C-alpha cells in the first residue's frame, strides 16, 4: 500500500473517531434559537421559518452566498475570454426529444413558479426554483434549441447580476429611514422578499446554465486546442 | 516643539533630506548633486557648531516622541554625543569634497552619495540618541546604509566582502537587540543618564546584568572591530577610498566604540560597571585587540589593509580608555575618539591619493612617492607620527592620558601594552615613511589620472591637507579651549560629577 | 440511540470517506466528487444534530441551503479551472502529484 | 452617524462595484475601478474615524440582534483591518491600472474579481458570526482563486487548482467545526459563544477542526505547499493582494476564535504546538526563499516564513500574564500590518524589476541597481521591515514579541525571532547582491511607468513609517480588544 493511502486512511479514521465522539458527547444548548425564530416569525413577512431565516433574519448570509455564485460565473467568463473556444455546436437533432421538451418545458416553468411561491409558507424558495429553471434550460440546450440571445454579453450579464443587484438595492434602500442594512419595513417585508426571490430565481437559473455553457465540451480536447491559433495569453512573463 | 528640539531634528534632516534628493537626481546632474552635498555638509557643520556652543553653556537640547507605549524616540545633545557629531560632520564635509574628486566620471554616483549621506545621518543619529532604543535604531540603519557602499564596485571581491560584513554586523546587531530588549523588560525605557540607571537594581539580578552587558558589548564590539570580531574590517577595504576613510576609519568603527562608551557610562554607570567587575575583562579584550591589530598590520603589504589593521588596534585604545576606572583614563579614551578619527582619515585620504594618482596600492611600491607627491606624503607622515604617538602630534596626547589613567586605576600592565603597541606602530609605519622619503623609484610612474596644477587633483589634495592640519592642531593646541582634549575634560567632568 | 445521532454519525462517516478519497485520488474529478461527499457529510451533521431536543430548528436548514449553494459554486469554479487546465496541459491531475 | 451609514457600505459598495464592473465594457473597467476607490476609501476612513471617536459598537443587520440575526462588530482590530485593506488594495489597484494595460484583454476581469475580493475581506473583518465568517471566507477564497487563474497560463491554472482544493478542504473543516459548535451552544454569535463556552469534548473537537481548516487556508507550515505557486505565479498586483491581505483573512478568523474559545478550551500544549509550527514555517520558509531562483517565488516563500511569526501569538498569549499577553497582541498585530504593507511593496517592486529586465530569474538582475534604483530602493525598504531591522513596522513588531517572550519566560521563541531575522536577511540580500553586481550581461533595461514605482515606494515607505509611529495605531487597535483600551 502506498504511504499516501495509509496516511489518508489513518487521518480519516482519526477524524471519524474524534467526530463520532464529539457528536456523542454533545450537550444540548442552553440557548433556544428555534424559540426566538418562532417569536420573530410574525415580523418576518413570510410564514415559512426557513425562508424567514434565509431572506430576513440571516439575509446577509444569503446575499454573500449569491455573490459566491456570481463569482464562479465571473471566473468562468474570464477564463473563457483568456482561452477562447471554438464556436460551440451542441445538442442532438432528435425530433422525439423536441416533442418531449414541448411537454416538459411548461411543466418545468410551472414547477419553478410553484417552488418560488411555495417558499413563503412551505419548503421551497429561490435556489430550488432556480435549479429547476436551470434544468429546463439545460434540457433545451441538449435538445439543440439555440439560445443565441444568451450570447449577447449585455443581456447575459444583466440577467446574471440582476438578483444580487436587486438584493443589494433593497438592502440599501430600506436604510433610508435610518435603520440598519436589510431592515425591511414589516408591512412590505413579504413583498420585498418575493421581489428578491423572483430576481434571484432568474439569476440563479441563468448562472447555472451559464456555468455549463461557458465550458463547451468540444474545446476540451487538448489535441484540438493545440491546433487552434495560439490563445491570447502568454504575454509578459513574470 | 521648540527651537532647541527643531535644531536637533535639522542636524539629522540635513543629511537625510540630502540623501533623499540625491537618490532622485539623475546620474548626469553632477553639479547639482555636488552643490546639494556640500551645502548640506556645510549647513550641518554650522548647526553642529551652534549646538556645541549651546551644550557648552549647558543648554538642553532634546527631541522626543513616543514610538510605542513605554518606548520613546529620543534625540538629545549632551557633551559626549555632540563630540561625536562634531567629528562626523567635520569629516563628512571633507570626505564629500574628496569623494567628489575621487569618483569623478565613475558610475553609480547618485547611489553612492545617497547612501553616503544616509550613513552620515545614521552616525549623527547614533551620536544624538538619547536612549538605547534610538541608538539601536540608528545602529542598524548604519549597517544597512553601509552595505551598498561596501559592495559599490560590484566586483566579486567586494560582494564577498559585503556578505562577510553583513554576517558580522547583522549577527552583532541581533545580539545587541537582545541585550536591549532584556534590559527593557528589566527596567523599562533605558535612557542615557550620566552615572547610569541600573545601580539600584536587586543584587539577585546581577548575573543577568552581566550577561546582558556581555551580549551588548559583543554586539557593539563587532562594529568596533574587537578581536575576534574584526575580520570584516580588512575585507571591507575593497570599498572606494572615501568609504574606507570616513566610514571604516571613523563612523562605523567609532559607532561601536561610542556605543560601548554609552553602555558603560550612561546605562550601567562606570562605578556600577566597575563593581560588577565588567571593566577588567573589557580592558583585557581591548589590550589583546590592540596588540593583535598591530601585529597583523606588520604583515600587510596592501596599504589600505595595513591601515585597516591599524584601525582595529587604534579603536581599541578608545575602549581601553573607557574601561580604565578613573577620569584621566576616560579622558584618554574619549580624546582618542577624535584624534584617531582625524589621523586615520588623513592616512586613508593619502592612500587614496597614491592609488588614484600613481596607481599604487602596495607598501612595497611606494618607493620614492615623496618626491612625486610631496604634499600628500607630508600629510601621511604627520598622520603616521600621530599614530605612533610622537609628540606634539594628537596621538601622543591620547596615549599620555591613557598611560596616566592606567596608573591611576592601578592597572600597571596596561602601560606595558601601550609601550609595546607604540613600538609595533612604529614598526609598521616607519618602513613606509622610509620608502616614501628615502628610496628612489626605478621605473616611471604609471599615472592614473590627469593631473592639474598640483601633484593630484585639488579636490583630493585639499581635504587631505586639511585633516592633516586638524590632526596637527589637535595636538599642538591641546590646551586651548574647544580643543578635543578640552572637550573630553568637559565630558568627564559631567559624567563623573553626578 | 436517537435519530439525530444516526444522522450525525452518517454525516461523520460520509465526511471521513470523502476526506479519504480527497487525499488518495489524483484525478481532479474524483477529488471534486470526494469534496462534494465531504460537504454532504458536513451538511448531514448540521441538520442531523438540529433534529434533537426542541423540535425542528430552521437555522441549520438555512445554513445548509447556503452551504449547498456555496458548494455548487465552488464545484462549478473548480470544474471551470479544471477544464481549462486539462485543455492547456492535457492532464487530469496536478503536476507535482504523482 | 456617517460611520453608522458607512458600515454596510464596506461590503455593499464593493459588491455593487463588482456587478457594475462586470456589466461595463472591458475598456471601462479600469477607469471605473479608479473611480470606485474613492468612495470605498472614504467609507473605510469614516468607519475608522467613527470607531476612534465613539468607541466599539455592533451593527445588527436587518435590525435582528444576534443570535437570531447577524451582527457586525466594529472594534479596533476590525476597523484597523478595514483601513489596512483599503490602503493596500487601493495602491494595488492603482498599480494594476497601469500594469494590466500590457496584459491580454481578458485580464480586465481583474476588476470585478478585485471588488468581490474586497467585499469578502471586509465581510470577514466585520463579521461577528461564525457561519457568516464561513460565507465571507468563501467569497474571499473563490475571488482569490479566480485572480490566480486569471493569468491562464498552465502554471497559473495548476496553481489556482491547487489553491482551490486547499481552500475547499479548509472551508469544509471549518464548516464542520461550526456545525458542532452550533449543535452544542445554539448560537453562531461569537459573543454568545464566549459566554457559554465550556471545555467539553465537542467544543475541543470543533475547535480542532476549525483550527486545522484555517491553518490550511493560512498556509502554515507544513500545510503551505499551495501558497508559493499561487502567490508567486499570479499577476503581480494579484500576488501583492494575496500575500498582503488574503492569507491574513483566515489568520484573522483564527485569532478571533482563539480569543473567544481558545484560551479557555484548549490545553496549554495546543498553543505551544501552534508556536512550534510557526517556528517551523519561519525556518523552512526562510530557507526555501533563500534557495529560489525565481524572484517572485522567493517573495512567496518569504510569505510562508512571515506567516510563522504571526503564530507566535498563540503561545505568548495563552497562559501567560496580562502584560505579556498584551505585548504579544500588540506585537502580532504590528507584525501583521507591517507584513501586509511590506509584502505588497516587495511583490510590486519585484514585479517592476521583472518588467525592467524582462525575466524573473534572479540571476538576470545583475547590475540592475544602475538602471532601476527606485524599484530596488522600494524592494530594500520593504526588505528592512521583513528582516525586522529598525526603523520599521517589522522591527517594532519584533521588539514587542521579544519583550513578550522574555516577560512570559518562554525564551525559546527568542531563538526563532533571532534566526528568522537572519534568514530573511539572507534571502533579501541575495537579491541585492545580484543587483549590485557589475556584470557584462546588462547594458539596458526597460523603464516601467513611474506609477508602478511610486505605488511600490508608497507601500514600502508606509511599512517603515508605521514602525516609527506605532503607538497610535496600536492604541486604536486596542479599542474594544480583550486587552482593554490602552
């Protein structure tokens, strides 16, 4: 056995042991956070506690989380531009697939809308809805439906940024009466959260689709890549 | 901030600002650079004279601001410090003149003069430092700003010398740092106070204090070229002549000796240091260095190397004077700080003149140089006589006071060291003088530089003669007010009175 | 043994398995999969322990959703970099690893 | 009031700028970046001034107080890091504005990534919530990986990949630790954890995981392998940002969590172990830096070494007297700030030297002192601080640490500081030796734009100046610290 395997095995076992023991020895907290959440629910503007935590009580975490998601696309865009790919050509020209898609797509859109709406009072929300939307987009792509409008950088990037931008704008605008960032006025909280979730759904869906689109498989073959005119990197050695 | 602290700041700033401006000047702006250099040097000298007058009248000059809680940056002009400042700024002026002539048409002059001014600023800072922290700050700055000058020529040999220089000085600096930090933990900010500030400590701490003293003296001894920490100095002679002259004969080595003086007088206090039994070993170390340096000098054929070993030996006279417990020995040590500076810089200027004008670097090639370059050779002779200690040269005064001081302190063996060392001094200087004046040159001189009206360019000759004249005057007029001896007596009266 | 403990222990096992794979494998895709398994383990611990005591705690659930999004983003980023690396070098592992 | 308004701007503004810069055409991104520096700098200064005038305060996001909501805590350390980030990032951004002109067009993505990085860092400095710290870490970490990958050479991509794997592993370990802490304390707020903390097994395992994860992210020896290729191989302004600020992000979290939990929960040996690893980093990093032939790799290994100094904090602050702990706190923060400034300066000036000779090989620097004295001067000034020689921030930090080590009786750390200083002198002067050598190879050099030299010089000069005026920043950093406002 390689030393690395032994090392990995011992380390994993040690960590598993320590963690298992730690879990076993866990004492229940003195602080009762669910109770606090329950008490604050009426002021949150939504009825489902997870959504309330995600978009109201701990909305700041979600804001940064969306930033992380956007970051991944920014890096993908940057690398794509640094090493341009060939024009992509993707999808199966299969009439059956298209027919199925015609059935599936409306269903997907409805599911998206439902998940988004459901988030207010039962499990669901922007990320789940966005993922389903992205799945729809992906199926379209596999079915060979062209999504050329996504190649327009202005449209694409606006769509990507919309969620975070709305979130930020809402967070800052509510400060006007002199309250901290992201303090929704109680009466508008529900509407504002819905607005944020709506834009987030679209942006998350678009982000996930873009992440697929930005690394087309045809450009992956290093042999092929080498045939291309040399990429624009290189430049200054440092 | 009042005028008295501003003027201290100005003394430091003259060379710092000059340094910054010179760095930014283009290589080709020779005239502007020389003007700035000289203007700064003259301005500094005037300011220093002003302060000397003030210190003489017991005016307090102090500049202080807080660096971190419990540690202040303090500049203060006291009699001891201003003496060193006076020496440095006087010699800076002459060396600048000399360097302008010496480096004519050489490359990298902006860099050279920039770091040169920075060195002088550090030396002034060392001299004016009011506590150990400030001293340490400038002490390390001196190390850093000297390095580019040592490696200035960029040859393999000078880079090697620079590396050795760094090994020694950085290591020494680190030891000094430890000593200073340890003292700081024990007693807080250690300001320089005549009579020292440690004598009140608990006797159980005495072994620790001895250890700290040892660390600091080793750290300082590196720059003072105490045996066996001296090896960097002869190697550093690959630097251009003005560097060897000002820095390695005056500023750097004396910074070490001056630091030891500070530690003994103003941190430990001479009496406390004596009662700890620290002075005897220091005197022994100094004596060994004196003899060792002289012996090694005998064997050198390279003129600058011989002078370097002579420096090793002579700087330890200062340390010897410090370690003699008693006012007269102290006077001898302190006055030698000035005297040796004046004499040794003269000798280095002469060595530079021989090398530049005649292309001669070795003692064995100096035959008949006196005929070709009489003025330089006269200056050299004066300096050499001073080093040997022939009256009425300045060196005689130093040795006289050292001898009496040794008797006063009851360390009669020191007298033997002085006599042997003087004989050795004579043994390595007189043959040079013999060659210069009484031998004839067989072959024609290969002239290095185009010579003007004088035997060598005026910018090289004038500083040489001026410092020689100062060295002569310091001995001849030792009894006059404001002579080095007079000033050393003032210092001792102030150090021993409180 | 309570239900919470079962979930949490499963999470621990998943995390350790993932860690083992992460260290042992050289193929970057496998290492990413291992990373995702580790992530799932961590999420399971988070939700599992929250089941205990006083009913359902929504905070860990929200944390897990945030964690999943972050993991998705990280995985996507890793895939992007990996594919560019593969394209530039033709390798599926990192150069100093053998 | 302005300070209150400015707190959310510290992350909202860079996020907004990131988005706008993503939407803007590439040619506009740099100009937009420069325009964005001013308001962000103003907000950072406002928050700092607010702290100095009104003392520490917490900011309850969404007006939900912890533990229900997320608090931001503005104390001396947080505001100090915000300001440090603003200064270093601004100068790096100005540098990048000129530097990137000669780089391929795709490098304009530097700007959105820089803004996200900045938002992530500010998020970390202000965070008071351990889960929020996780998200902040991810924003910062992924932006940093993106910046490394930006160069898109195979080496840069491999370095980015390795960096990413290390960052992901570290984050997961951290997250699992957070999960355990939440399970046993029911709160994510550090203040709440500090109140409730007990030294039970769960807490200790959680803390061990958190420490391990953060050590990996901070690249403490022997978990440092990802750092040199990532920092040494990136575009020059990116290297500067990563070494100066990003590695400090995870160290900062470690520091915070240690102050909350560490002193009570961990055994004495843990702190000593961290110190020993730090010592290992100092020696190994210094040694490796000295052995490098590639200039930026040398500087990157120097970061590995300098990180080691920061970890002397833990043994010096755990189980020692209040005075020694206070000195260790001051000294570590001084080291951190001085390293941030000096390392940014060192990378930028190294970049300038590389531009000048057209090669990153140290052997090609022969005689460069004649042509690029200013670049070399900045390199030297920064080097002075890294060597811990006076007068510099590095020296002041070292002085404080030495004081603390002697006072706490842990004399063995003196040796680390002693030898570490000499080792750093060895690698700094290695560059200088080459630069001062007069050789036949160089008879010309490219002259990089003046802006590049000036930004490097400004950073280097501030690394020196901060050492001379250290008592002011240190007094500000102590506002709201566990060691009292001094």
